[in-house]
C-alpha cells in the first residue's frame, strides 16, 4: 500500500492522530510522539516550515502487518518469503517524488528534528539510503544524518556494513540518495540487511508493489512515491557526528564520520517529512524485527523452527527468543548456535517450544523457571564479537566489541513424561448462565 493511501486508511479507521496546533521541531514534536506511544501521527502546522511532519507507521507489529496486508502472526513468514523471492521493481519515467526539483539545496528549510537535549544537532532518522557497490550492486539501508551546514550532513556509517565497506574501497566520492517518507514495505526492506548482492528494493517490491525512478543527478534509483529525496555524495572528508541516543536508550558517543553533501533535492507536491524518534518503539521495531527472518532462516537449516522474536526488553537488538518443534535432544543446542549465526549482534537467546506463547514475557519466564537447569541447559560463549550498543561489553578503540553470549534451553527435557511440564488448564464456562 502506498504511503499516502496507508495514512488515509489509518485515519479513516481512527488509528492516526492529526495535530493541527502549531508545534516546534525543537524537541516538541519528539516529545509529543513519545507521549502518545508513537501512534501514527501527522503534524499539520510545524512552526517555520512548509512541510507537515508525520511518523509512527512502523511503531508496532500490528501496524506494520496492516501496511503489508497481513497479520502479526503471519508477518514473519511474509518477510521470509520476500527475502527468499525478491521481485525486481519496474522503472517509471515520471514520478511523484520528482514533482519539485531544487538545484541549490538549503537544509534549513527541511524540518529535521531536534530530538533530545544533548544531541549533536538536528537529525534525519527515517532516512532510507541507497548506494551502488561496483562489485555487488545496489544496497539500501538506514544511515542517521546530522546536519552540519546548509547542504551538508555527517552520516553514521557502521564498520563492516555494506555502505561503509563500499565507501572504504572506492577512491572517489560515493553517490548516495536518501529517501524520506516511504511506504511500510520500503521501510521494512531497508532494515532487513540481506547478504551482499541481494537488492532491498526488490525485497520491498516483493512485499508490496514499489515502482522506481532514476535520480535526476545521480546514477541511482529511488522509490517513485517517496516524499523527499536527497541526491548527494559521501565524501572523504570527515567531521563530527553525535552524540545520538541509540537503541538501548543510552547515548552513543561522538565520532568522526563521512560528510554527505546534498547536491539536489526533489520532493512531491505538498510533501511530508517523516520523523522517527531515536531509542524508542519505531526505532527498535525497525531494527529488531527485520533480524527475525534471518534468524529463522539459519535455525530452519538445523531444526524445525516455528517462530522468532527479537524482544523490546533487549533493546530490540540483544535478546532473541526462538520457538522450535523439538524432535531430538540436541535440537535446542543446534538452534542456539544457528540463532547467533542468524543475528551476530545478539547477546542472549532463549529456546522454547510451541506450547509457550512467544509474545508473552511471563510465559517465557515461566518456561525458564520450570524447564531450565543451569548445569546442563546453559550455553556460554566467551569473547565473542558483540554489539557496540551494549555498554557492558568490552570496547577498545579500533577493535571489534567483545561480549559473552548466552543461550538458554527452556524446552521440555527429551524422552520424559511431558505431562509434568505442561500447564494444566481450567475450562472456561459461559458465566451468564450463573448470573441470571
């Protein structure tokens, strides 16, 4: 479903909030979004700017599922299918995202937000970015952008991720287009992180029809129905980026990052700017949920995997739960190893069976309490590559972050009377029969 159609649908269903009162891009918008638990929202009147601001369309699984025409329970399998069967998008010659063309960009006219006191500056965060690698082709991902000048950002490029790898190996400026205001399909696909050479826009097109258009000044393609597109270059110049609040809701430190020069801006008539507040629900959902199909694919290679959840409590990055149909005594240990291969930044993983509700934290804790013994069901992996987002990990300048990874087998012991481990359930009755 195209972005504007989806926003109209949410508003018709009473699931979108529209704020008509004048609001400021300096902290106020971010605080309102936070106070409303990031429900889908449109700010019609942003002080000093001509662009409305919207957000919240990927803040929970139910909204994402609706945007992709499915349900929360079927969402994982829709993502898995799109990853396995990408569909090349069609190109069009005339696109809504190029209705307005600006040759001399001025970022001060774009309502980039100040999110939190202590941030390094105004940030673009719902920033779907695309480059072309000379060897592997198109790559699409998110890169937060901190405004530093009239037409310049610093762009956070994470080591060993595709954009950074490409940037490091090319000798000249690297062309990059940044798309702001995208469909749910584009936003989710840009989060998935498939292997090099697999095109995220083709994954988006497999999730929902996503026509593309060639940029005006760069040899790049972008979704035709994006609201705003920055066409520019990642230069070899470095400048300050950060601080910025990241997934764990702790402040990521200041770095020297590449300067991204915006050479050209295109946008739709009556374009809307998309906001995504850092460290909160939408940020976490877009980071963690797309790792679930990669974990599922790896675990499915060794056992019968039924479901995967990357939990909010683990910063939507560090903790995972894997549900399996246990057929052999060593299945949980195989699942633990495979899960860490499927998401290399994950720190702790819990293996459960189908009778445990993967979406219920109390049920997960119950499974650990009643089915887990530390002396035989715990897997500990020391000095493993970990996530820079974990403040408790070992961080040394110029070196990969190291952590201890833990796997928990919270499944029923094999070849034993399962009835001792299963919840005994009461029978629900029609209470009206007793209250008449």
